[in-house]
C-alpha cells in the first residue's frame, strides 16, 4: 500500500462497579469454580444506572485523543461500534460528536456485535488511504448488562460493560495496518440474537413477558463457530499481508472465553505467550473487548514499535474480522 494508516492513541473506560463470580453465585445457580473452569472469567464491570454506551465511549475517546496529542476539533470522522446504543436512533457516534464538541463531521455506527471494532478499523483505514479523512476516531462501546437476562445462568456470567477507543492517522508505507479480512454469515442469526425491539418484533408487553428484549445465545453452537472461524480469519489476514504465524509478535483476540483463546492459539500456531488476555477481569465486553485489551497490552509494554500484531474477533450475525498491524509508523 502507498499510504497507510496507524493507531496513534488509545483510551479505555471501565465502569467503577465490579461484579465478582461469588456475587453472581448469590443471584443464580452457579459457582465461582464453574465460571472460572468454563470461561476463565473472575469478575466484570457493570455500568452505573446513569451510564449508557455513549458515556462509556466518551471516557475512552477523551483518553485516546489526549494520548494522540490531538483534540476533538482535529477529528474528521467518528466510527462507533456497538450492539447496545443509547437508543435505536440517533446513533452513538452523533451523541459522542456533540459531547466531545467535535466539528460537524461524518458520524457512523457499526453494528457487527463483538466484531464491530475490527470492522470500524477497516472503515477508518479505508477513509484515510482514500484521502477522505486524516484523523479518525474509532470506538468500541457496549453496555451488555442492559440486555442481559440476570436470571439466565448460561449467559449472565459471561458479559461486562466497557469502552475502548483508538485514534488513526496516516502511516508511512509498510507501517500501520497491513491487511484486513472481514466475514459474515446470516446463518448464525439463530444462535445468537436479541429478538424484539426492531421492525420485525416491535417491543410490546408480550415480547417483554417472553423475555425477548434480552440477549439469547446457544453457547455450545457459538463456541464451535468461534474456534473454527477465529483462527481461519487470523490466518487469512496474515496471508493477505504475506506474513506467517512465526512473524507475529502479539495477538489481541476478542475476549469471550479463555478456552476459545487457547484453541485459537493452538489452531493458528502462535504460542499463548503472544496472546494478550484480560477476560478474567472484564468478561466479554463485546465491541470494547479488543480496544480495551490492546490498550492494556500497550500499557503493559507488550507491544513495541515495529512489532507485528493480529487482532481477531467474532460475534453475532455471525460476523468475524481480523487485521494485521506493524505497530507505530505514523507519517
Ligand atoms: N453455572 C453452572 N452451570 C452452568 C452454567 C453456570 N453459569 N451455565 C450452564 N451451566 C450448565 C448447563 O446447564 C449444563 O448442564 P447439564 O450438562 O446438566 O445440561 C452444563 O453446565 C454444561 O453446559 P454447556 O453449555 O455445555 O457448557 P460449556 O462448557 O459449553 O460452556 C459457555 C458454556 C461458557 C457459554 C460456552 O459454550 C461458550 O463460551 N460459548 C461461546 C460463548 C461466546 O463466546 N459468546 C460470544 C458472544 S459474542 C456477541 O456477539 C455478544
């Protein structure tokens, strides 16, 4: 690629309240041991009553802009990935634009569930390399606690709330994002969805009585899909960048379940030491999972300029996406 794009600043916002596994054991028929064994999760954050996804996004975006040494007035495009917008419309990116005091720029929400951040990076990269934008703010934010059925032990132990943000700017040739591999298959809609509240099943007393305003998931089916698709997507992104698994210095996988991450490591042929994992402290935060993990990996010194990294996600839809990046290299 002639011109590229790269990440020049990262931010994170995590709500203050922590819900530990023993707290959940008092709410549903589960145990700390079961949750740790089956998922690796120990605790998750839960948004305060006054916090919605745009509030979480704002906290992460402010930190990312500051880290990038830039301000809201420099941003040319805002992309927000979320499955839990404050409301069906207006979109979260418009709410964020107003709250940040940014100019009247393009504001786009991406609805690819847990894959939204990788999809958002791909759109941002395209906007920069095509000359439509110079500085793009990409945020992943989700408040899954608001669509969780707290009586369903098979799902309520899995999720948490958070936001992560990245600022992208042009990169020198050969640096920054090297490839993207995105995918989707609507066949997966039967296994993971939130049925009511849209134009097919508008919210009504009946849909609420049936609990159709909550996320519903066939866990074992989603598990099978994840362990097959994530390594394939990551390998596809590596191939497109003419890289091999041995070239990889770090991997930021979607943080859904520690067992899934172990399986991806084995199938991709990249050792676990190169995977950054924080699912134990956050649970699955959907669109926020990859940017929060990347933020913490960079903060922990696990990513250095010139390192080659892979980010790989899967989510409802089904959707999936992976990208490769050579860290640093801002033009
Ligand atoms: N505590 C105790 N027992 C439980 C719990 C719980 N919280 N949840 C389920 N069980 C029981 C089940 O009832 C079942 O009991 P049975 O054998 O008597 O019927 C037993 O545990 C095993 O259940 P499985 O569902 O087979 O357990 P599994 O090992 O598959 O783990 C899990 C379940 C963790 C949900 C796993 O399937 C998984 O991680 N799936 C992928 C989930 C995922 O990644 N989702 C991403 C969503 S992305 C997005 O877009 C939002």
